[in-house]
C-alpha cells in the first residue's frame, strides 16, 4: 500500500512531457519541410498571402512548443 502511494505521488510530481515532444517534433518537422521546399522552389512561398500563412503556422508551432516546455518543466 505504501509503495503504491509513493508511486502515485512520484507520478503526480513530474508532469508528462508528451505534449512538448509532440509540439517540438511538429516544429522540427515543419522546419525541415520548409527548408526542403525553399531550396527546391526559388519563388517560395510565392505570394504575400502564402508568406503570411507560413509565418502564422511557424509562429503557432513555436509558441506551442515554448508553452508546453514551460508547462511541463
């Protein structure tokens, strides 16, 4: 019984870092995709609207990664 309580207390003391791993992995994958597309296409992203979309997605992924890093720290 005491062992179960200690295990439960230890699990509650350390939050899961799964959200950070997912957000950080998504940000890293997005960076690789942007790099590959940018190197293959000289006019990437093409229009101002697409450029804003790329910046928006990049910003959201960055903020999500930073927030989950702080929350799960």
